[in-house]
C-alpha cells in the first residue's frame, strides 16, 4: 500500500489509521466468513467506506470484490453491493462531485489518475470484463443498473482496451444492445450512455450495433420522448446516432436503405409561435441538424451523398428545413445551422437545387429565398457566422449547377433587369462596391462561383454595364473591378476582387482580351508585383502575379501590344522571372490558403481571416505550375507548340473520323445481332408450332386408319343398298368431312415446311452478312493501324507534349467560333444604337419630373435654412448669457477664495495671540498675581446671563 502511494506521488491525505484497520478487517471478513450474511454485511460496509477511503478500499478490497462476483452469483444483494463499491473506486465522477474547494491541488491530480489505474488493474484479467457482461444480462435491477454504470466507467477510463475485450467476447455487443429494450427508463437511459462510450472511434463495434437494430430502437426512443421537445435523453440518443453514422459509410448506407431518413422529418416540424425556446430544445435541434449533415457531408463518397440527398427531397425533409429557414422567431444559432444543413442537402444535386430556387420567403410581395439570404450576406449588421453560412449556401446552390449560374448572371444582364424588385445580381453588385470590406469579399466570391467552369457565362458577364455616377458614361463590370482594385482599398477587398478576376479570366480568352484592352491594367499589375511591401501586401502581390500569368497563359495574341512574348519581356525587364515565380508562390505558402483548402465550408475564426475560398484554392493548384512553365517558354517554343497543336488537331480529326466509322459499324452490328436474335426466337416458336401440328396430324391419321378398319369390317357383315348407311354410328358424310380436314392439314404442313425453309435461308444470309461486316471492321482497323503506323514518329512527339498542352488543345477549336461571335456582336451594335430616338421622349419626361422635384426640394431647403437662421440667433443669445453667467461665477469663485484666505490668516493670528496670552498668564501666576481662567470667566458670564433671564421673567 505504501509502495502504491509512493508511485502516485506523495502520501495519501484521506484515511486515518483506524479507517485503514477497519477496511482490513472488513476484507478479512469477506475473504474468510462462511456465512453469506456476514460477507454481505462486510461488502455493504466497504461500499459505505469506498467514497471516503477510495484508495484504501481499491487497493485492499478489489480482489475480494471480484471474488464475490464470481462465487456469490446466487445472491443479487451482495452482487449489487460489490458492483457499487467497484464503481465508487473506479469512477472519477464521484470524486469530482465531492471534492471541497479547500482541498489541495496535488490531491486533486492524484484523484484524477486513480480511476485510470484501478481500471487497468481490473481489466488486466479479461475474464473480469466478461464476467461483468454476464452480470449485465441479469434482469434484477440491483445487479443490472450498477453493472451498466461500472462498465460505462471502465469505457471512459480505458476505452480502446475495454472495446477490444468486448469485441472478442462472444455476443458481447448483443448483450449490451438488450439494454435499450429494458422497460425501466433508468437502465435504458444509462444503456444509451454506455453505448455512446462503446461506439466511440471503433468502426467494427459501430457496424455491429447498427445491425443489431440500434437505429430503429433509438428513433423509437426519440419519438417517445417528444422529438426536439424532449429532454436530455433525446440528446443522448442523437449523440449515439452521430457516433454510429459519422465517417462510417456502411452504416450510412444501411440507415438510408432502412428508410430511416423518412423518420427524421417530424424532428423539424416547428410551429408558428417560435418564441421562448428552451435551451434543451435548441441543443436537440442543433444535434438533429448535425445528424442530417453527417449523411450529406461533402467528405462522404459522392454516390452515397447523392442518394441521401434524393431521399431527403422525396420524403419532404428538405421542404421542412426550408420552412424553418424562412420562419420568424427562430434562434440565431439554429437558423445558422439550418442554413448550413440546407446548403449540404442541395450541394451538387440538381433536383434539390431547382427546388431551393423555387422557395419564396413569406413576405409581401414574395421574394425568392436566395434574394432574402443574399440581403443578409451583404448586410454588415448581421452576425459574422450567419453571413458565412449564407455564403456557403449560395456556393452549394451554384455547385455543378449551370442552370442556377445562368439564372444569377441573367439578373445582371441589361435585357433582364427588373426595376421594380431587387435581384440577386443587384445585391451582389451592391455588396461588391460597398464600403464594408467583408461584403466586398463575400460578393466577389459568390460572383466567382456563378462563373465557375462556365465559359459562356464569363463571356456574357462582359456585357454588364454599370452606371457609376450621374452624367458619366457607364463602365463595364470588369472595368469597375479593376478601378476599385487600383484605388488602394483594404486588403480583404482587393483579395476578393483579384480572386473574382482570376476566376473570370481563366479559360476565357475573350475576357483576357477585354482585360488587356485597358492600358492601365498591365502597368498596375507589374507595379504591384515589383514593389517590396510588407507581409500583408505579399498576398496581394501573389494574386496580382497569378492574374498576370493567366493573362499570358490564356492570351490569344489578338492585341498587338500585349502579345504573349511582349508580356514575358515586360516581366523579365521590370520584375524578373525568378522574382515573379517567387511572388506567385506566396499564395500557396500562406497559412490561410492551407486552411481554406481543407473543406468547402467557409469557417473563419474572425472576419480578418476571411481571405481564401475553397474552390479558388483548386484553381491556384491547377494554374501555378502551368503559368510557371509558360513564363519560361521562348517564342520558338510557343511556335512549335502552335504547330504541334495543329498537327495534333489533324491527327485527332483522323482518329475521330475512324472512331465515328467504327462506332457506326458497331451500331449496325448491334442492330443485326438484335434482328438475328428476334428471328431465331421466331424460328424456335415456329418450329414448336410445326411439331405440335405434326403430332396433331399424326393423331388424325391414327383416327382415320382406325375408322377405315372399322368401316371395312362393317361392309363385310352388312350388304345394304340404301344411299345413307352407318358404320358403328358414323355416317359417310362425316367420313368425307374428315378426309377434307386431313387434306387441309396436309396443305398447312407443306406451307409451314416452306416457311421454315425460307427462314433458314434468311438466317444463312444474315450469318454471311455478319461475316462480311466482321471483314469490313477488320479492314477499317487495318486502315486505321496503317494510318497510325504512318504517323508513328509524330505520335511519339505528340504524346510527350500532350500533358503540357492539353488545355490549349481544347481552346483552339473554340477560337474561330468566339471570333465569329465578336463579329456578330459588333454587327448588332449599330441597330441597338438606333433605339436612342425611342428613349428620347422618355428621357425628356424624366427631366421634367426631375426639375419639378428639384423645385420642391429647393423650397424645402429654403424653409429649412430660415428655421436654421432663427435657431442660430437663439443659440447666439443663449451663448452670450451663458458667457456672462460664467464671468460672474468666476468672479464669485475668486471672491470666495480670497475670503477663505483671509479667514485662514485670521485664524493663524488668533492662534498666536492665544499662545502669547497663555504664556503671559503663566508668568503672572509665577509672580503671584491672581489670574482668572477663561472657563471661570465663561461660567461667570453664564451665571450673569441666567440671573438676567430670571429677572426678565419676573418682570
């Protein structure tokens, strides 16, 4: 015992020697008593001492208690006492509750470590855990409940080790699953807590628990407890469900196939009155939303996520979540988590995205939910986490959703702008150019997602014109972005705009041409990159380098002054290639870049850390290498690359042609095979009918022969000369009918045999045609192989360069079409200008209205100015009186100060005189002259005054 205390750090502070002696005696009674009652009393006494003398009871009594569990199984009372005692010794919860504030800190540290050490001693013999599992099976409350608590405590202290013992124990997990079916709520609820600890970070146990019908039982408990309105039991069940489903694809698939997603819908039925939510309800609903997100997390396999998303739409769960999203009075943290949940339910699922686009907020007039959410995102008064959630929702709505991207961009185009209502595009533009840097960043990222992997929309967005101020001509959205960028705004704003521009220009040569057409852009970028700025500006420099690199890599050389070669020369002269590549590398080395690259959801600790978007990190990773190579390429290499592209195109055209021929031949072969199969099946059917008819004909033949024989016998026995006679009851007319039928069947038989021969000839022709098609296929393949052998040397070179110019090869085929589009746009520009006459009348009407409004405003301004003058006069008069009063106050203060000073001087003089008088009195007394004290004089004066008062009263 002393040795164990020394190991645990210092002497034990709790037990006294008498307590230790008592525990020793009780242990001896447990070990040596033959009577069950004596042992039971001793174990009961140990239980009562185990809380106060935890260390001593654990050291001395643990072996005896385990022995009791093994030998006294028949008596539930002593088993319950032993389990309670072991729980008190092993569990740290009791010590934490009963510790006094006055106890020393080192004792608290020792106590925290006691549970872990006693657990190690207990599970060292695996049979102890197995014994505990058998005891948990007992229905007796006094055995089962303390057994569950003890096993839960063991899992808390040494989880992985106990999990492994339970896993290898026969039916170990199944025994514990029976706890959920116990009719006693205390045991059932503690069983849920036990399973929580058991399923932590152990996929094998999670699968066993799931296949033991855990989902059904837990959902039943949640329903019985009142769903989101339930208490702590609902919370515990939800935590257990999270353990079973999180990062476990097998259980997620089982949950979906078991139709358990449909049972989640009632969780989110929220009434009209959403005020006064309890803290427990908020917690429960928060966990329920997290459980939905576990099933549709972007980190899950795409197929599993997609199937769960579809199931959530079909059962109405998504509709229920959107109802909460648009409801009033919902707590802010629940609203934020609901937005995040809806985001992941619709992410990448076209059906769900289309439904979300159709959701309207309950306002007058109704507004789309997307517009209402975007209003919150660009409103700087909204909470930061809510704005991040809305941005994530918008990103998920546009993820792999070209239809949604087109709808957002169309709200910015001149032909579709509605002046009566606020659109998503207008909100994004407003956020892009507001004074709040966070709104700038969010709007820029949202707009970049609207252009993600969509070259058509990147071209259409070039048509967007913005009216910056009255009287000035409108400027393009691209130009306005570059203007704000060059004005030296906040770092967050510039980073957002640069990310938008990089996304816009990448893989879009027309956008690059528009960007380079402004002569101020390239000098601005080179100036930013060339400067030596602080760490905060290094990120902006890196993004400027990326934007300039995109302008080179996707440049189609349509502008003579900004051809690829000239831009490279400009970089080499003003910046230096090595310096440029170094600045470009600042992006991927930044800490915030690494954080954003981890997961799609934007999660930032503060608005200042909001710099990078997840999808943009993918773009950087894709372009950083190719831009670095493009910078170091010479003009000759570019020319060779162009030639290689052309030859590659020719070669690809040849290969595509042959592929097309082979594909057509394959289709014809498939059609012929299908025809052969159908004809073969028809032939088999016909053969079956022929055999059936042949058997019927044979039967008729046999009947005919039988009748013929019978007819011959009757003619021998009867010689009748009548016209009608009978043979065994059959007349000659019937015999003639049978002969006719026999002839018909013979004709049908011949006809079927002829058809059969025709089918056989058709099958032979088809087989021969199939052989011919095979020979044509072989001939086409030989032609292809001959062509490929002819270009074998060229192929080798092309394969070496294919990986480097794969993106450029796809672009060349688009350039002609894009040039034609530009010509068409230039051609259609003139008739558009012709509409100015039509708008002249409307502009004159607007001018007249404006003049009238200006006159009214001037009159109002005049009245206000008169009021201002009168108020100013009142203010002047009051200020003058205030000044006079202040002067008087200062004079009085000076006079008071002077009088105080005079009083102080008089007091000093009086004090001096008193001292002199008292000194003179002392001298007179010394000389023998009688002197009266002041007190005597005062008392005498007082007596005189009293006498005078009495006389006055008498009078």
